[in-house]
C-alpha cells in the first residue's frame, strides 16, 4: 500500500475514531432527551455546541500533532508532573465511561435481538477485544469505526424518511430558537462536553501521532482530519435530532429509560425499535474501542512495557470494564463521579494546549498559533470551566 493511501486511511480513521468515540450510548440518550425537551430549538443547541467544539478541537489537535507529543507529554512540558494528573483524570473517566459503554452494548443487543443483559455485557466486551487481538489492530480499528459509523448514519436516515420531521421549522429554529437562546445555554455546554470532553478529543489526535502524521508540514491534513471528525459527529447528531423530532412534535412523551429507542419505536414501529438497537450497539462498540485505545495511549509514555504491550493493555482495560459491569450492574455512583471529573478535563487540557501553543520551547521557533484560535479558545475555556465547576459541585453534592 502506498504511503499516501496509508496516511489518507489514517486521516479518515482518526476522524471516525474521534466521532464514534463521541457517539456513545450517552450521546444518543442526551440527544433524544434534549430533543423531547426543546423540540425544534434543539437545532440551535447543536449549531452553537458544534462551533465551540470545533474551536476546542482545532486548538488541541494543532498543538499535539505539530509537536508530535501526546496530551500528557505536552502537559508535562508546560508544568512538570501535570501530565500525570491529566492522565489519571482521563484514564479514570475513560474506564468508568467504558463501563457505561459496555452497558450500552448490552442494551443494544437486548433491543436488537432480545439477548439477556448479562450475556450482552460479555458479547459487547468480546467484540471490542477482537479488534485488538488482530496483528494490524490500528488499521482494523480505523476500518471498524468507519463501517459502524456509516451504518449508524444510514439507519438513522431511514428512520427520518419514515417519521417525516418538520425540517423547515427545525432549520428556522436552528438560527432563531423559539425557546430563547439564554434558556439553551445549559444544554449547549452539556453537548459540548459530550462532543469533545474527557478523552474524546484526544482519540483522533493520538491516532494521527501513532500514524506519524505530525509536524507543521502536515498541518493542512491535521486540520482536515479534525474538521472531518466534527462533521461526522454532527451529521449523526442532526440526523438523530430529526428522527426524534418527527416523533415528539406529534405530542409523544418519550420513555426516560431509553428515549432514543422509544422514539424509533413510536415513529417506525417494531422495525424502528430494532434499528435503535443496531444504532445503540454500533455506538457502544465504537465507544468501547475509542475509550480503551485513548486511555491506554495516556499511559504508554510513562512505561516502556505498556508501550511494548499496548494491545494487551487495551484488552485488559476492556476486560476490567466488562467485568465491573457484569458484577456490579450499573455502577451509578462511579458514573456520577466520572461525569463530574469529566467536566473538568476539557477546560484544563484546552488551557494547557493554549499555553503550550505560545511556547517556542514546545512548538519550535517557526510555529505561530493563529490569534483568532487563541482568543476563541480562551472563551471556550471560560465557558467549560464554569460548566465543569458547577457540574462538579452539583454531582458531588448528590453523592454526599
């Protein structure tokens, strides 16, 4: 295979890895719930959150991929020891959310084929492990995220055709929301965390670093892959929004336990319900893969043996996630704690990358970070820090 084709595959693979890491079971539930709540006005939430997520992602990917350093290494260069703290936060968040992803996979199996939940946990874990058993695991990871991502887009599109949502009204509300822009701010910040929070934004950047697509000479490709990842995640978000909107505008109240599957069932009958199971299963498997790969990529620079046995460590990470889910069921306290910690990761890591972007000792003598990206990046840090701290306080409050 030619180098050009290989690097093209890695660019698209990184984009899909980032996008499908974002599109987990929580993403589906979040989108369906907010659509039920805000109806057409949710289009505005998607628009603003995507712009903010793109700003965060472009800043982070540029810094990491130009230097060829992963998130933890950049953090250690900004302040010695900071990389260890960032790694602990991301690996803890990644592990706990992976437990939730395994649960989502079991729910997908149950909805699609009626498979019992306990069996579903094992199957979801095994499917993700299979990728890392292969010799060319990273290429297999690229392929499976592309295929499952495409399946999700096609399946949701079919449901849109069936439910016939009010597209014109949704489009109008995307720019002039009836619900009022200020009322939508909490949903915007929540969606931002769900799109580029925690480990998610690092998944694609670390994949490009592993593929050797680094340095200023590759900036164009790095930016393209970053934007592509955002576009893929946004297409799924918009499609899911329209599919659910076509149901809730008819006055249907969704089942809070599984709102996306309920919307598909109410809108397209039994086949719609099975489709929801397929989407949930694809979302869960790709998120298990993304969370495990990215979490371990934060550990491998601290230990030579982890780097040399990366695939085995990733498999171990998935096994632990699956075992905890199998034994404990839904570990509610852990998920609340991880959600609280996750909200703090984006403002911290984005702030670190913005500081690094202006240090010649890290970026090199010739690199100049765009002023516009810096200013917009600082705004996103302030917004996400506010959300992160308020979320942390409220979630910790529920545990005390």
